C-alpha cells in the first residue's frame, strides 16, 4: 500500500539511513506531521541529531522503549527484527519497514535490486556503469553509498535506481518490486541478526516476492546456497535467468563460452567480451559481470555499449584492488572479504601466482575446516594470521592436510602482518589482504583497514624507490 499522504513518522537508529529519512521528512512537511527519532539504548546526542532537534525533530536517547503512536516506522538495518527495540516499535506503529522499502514507496519506478552474501557492491556498481555506458541515467544506491531516500527527490526522469540490498533491508521489505532482481550467492553470514541461516536465506529471497510477468530474476545456478532456496524463487509467471560459468541450457542464461561472456535471453544469444578483457579479476567477478550484463541487456541496453562498459569498469576499492608493487611483489587489497566464501572467490583471481595470504581480524566464529582445505589446495604458498582471530585460524590450518607444505606465521596487527608477509614473499608473488574476518579488533570498518593497508604499501614502495 502507498504511504499515507500525511503521516506521523518514527525512525529507529541515528546512523546514515535514519538521519537521511528524517531529512527527507523535514523537506516534506506537507507529508509528515511529526518526526520522532529513537537513537537506541547506547545512543547520545551527536552533531547530526542536535541539528535535527533544532529543526524540530524529537530525538530520544538512551532507551529502546518506544512511546507514542505512529503511522510509519523506519528501522535502521542494524536493528534486528528479533530485537526488543524492533518489537517495541512494532507495538507503537501501524507499519514498520526498512529504509529502501520507504524509498520505494516514495518512488517505485525503475528499480533493480541486487543481493547476495558476496559480490553485491561490485555488481551494483557495474550494472549502473553499464546502463550509463548505454546512455541512460542510473544511480547506484543502498549499501554501496547513498541511501535511496536521499536520492528520491533528485532522480532524473526515466532514471534507474540500482540498489544494493542487504538481508537486513530485505527482511523489512514488503512491497519492494524491482524490474530486475539479482541473487548472486548465499553462504552463512549475519547469523546473530537473523538467528538462523534459514532466516537469512529467506530474507534474501524476499527480493523476489512481488516479481512476476515482465520482470527478470537472475540467480547463480551453480551456487549451492541459491540452489537450496530455488523453490522459494521459481513460481508461476516468474522468468528466471540462470547464471554460471557453464551454460545450463536454459532459455534465459548467462555463461562463458570459449572464453567469451555470453548472455541468452529467450533463446537469442549475445556474445560480449573475452574474460581477459574484463578490468576485474577472478571467477566470481566473471559471474558479477554476467549478472550485470544480463540485467542491462534485458532492459534494452545496446550490446556494443554493454561490451564497451565491461572493458572500462575497474576494480572497486577494497575488492581485489591492486595497490602497488614493492621489490617485485604485487599487493592486493581485498579488505571487503570479511567471510571465508569471499576469500575463496578472491583466490580464483590468482590461478598461477604464488599467494601470501593475510588472514585475521575479529573472528566471526565461522567453521573453518572446509575453508582451510580449500585454501591449502589453492596457489597459496604462505599464510600470515593476525589480530584476534589468529590463534583459531592457525590451529585449524595446522591441523589440515597440506599445512606442512606452506609457510604459516602469525602477527599481532595488520602492519606487522605485512612485514612478516614480505619476508615470506619472492619477486613475482602476490601478497593478498583477504582477511575472512571483521575488522573491529583494530579498525572502525573494512574501509579503514583497507586504507591502512594501501597506505602502508605506498610507504614501503616509496622507501624501496629511495634505495
């Protein structure tokens, strides 16, 4: 149902998504009669919230007990739907939703939704890039950067919202209806928020709940996690394109044939570019490129322009980002790889180079046995474990067959890990920061961790040049 023409608004959380919703509401007094922002149990005034208070917003700090009655509540993604805070809001609001759902209700035309455990940001950015290469207006929104709500009033006529959507955001959506929906993969993650892997997977599938005839669902047919929820995806009137490195034979498919990215829509095939012409590396990025290409072609983008866009798209920061070469050793920043599946995918970018892998940070408690076997059967020749997680990672790695054939070392923090890695690397090798862990033992987020890595490599490169 549409949002009320005039509503009282409750916002949970004072991060970016919450304050962006409040700022939209302040800009539309004709739609919003009253605004209340609850920061949460540990919240306190910030410069942003003090500014909002001066504009007339009622800000409540230090509690999760909501009072009052509201037409609409917008909950920030960090607030679990199973939390007492969320339950309190639900008891006091007619409807509770996430920020992307709120933005969709305000501006429902031309949405592309992209989700998955890994690869969302690259695929979102690449899809927007391909649409722009075809001469269309496209905004990459959601987890990738700007919230959709902050862009609603600035959308150009006919523009596309290409939205990176997390499981948190999808769990609190009900009417979101993208024209194209992409599910890249599903592996265990965010279990503390969703309480179970099954609930996490179901949240991902909510992307498709309103899709039907005239829409396109794109899924990785080779991903085990996606295959496990296929029954929740297929349905009457739904058109599903099967994504994979190999051709599944489906009428709608995207795959690699003879080294060339190929998209088939309703049986008609379009050959695009060779894998080695892509500006992003790794088998997972081939799949990301296929997904983005299929979305663009389905919407009517010109094939030649899509092909040109594929060749001009470069790696995003913190995603197998080349950050320098020092003494003949190449350094790559993959700080965004905060889970084991992302690391496994990153290693496919180096099929022939010897890799010195940096693993560690704040442990997510993920089972490591299968991951260790995968890493030790790859081109990894040395591993440096660092941070809070180093002891558990080292213990599992040392107990895995093949551990005696590689160098295993440990370090306190990231900078120390780089120093140790350099002693284990030879000219022609790759040092890869792909940590499989959160960063909060040492940094504020994966971005700060990646920036620190990049900065230190630049410092090392400068010192090497001065020798």
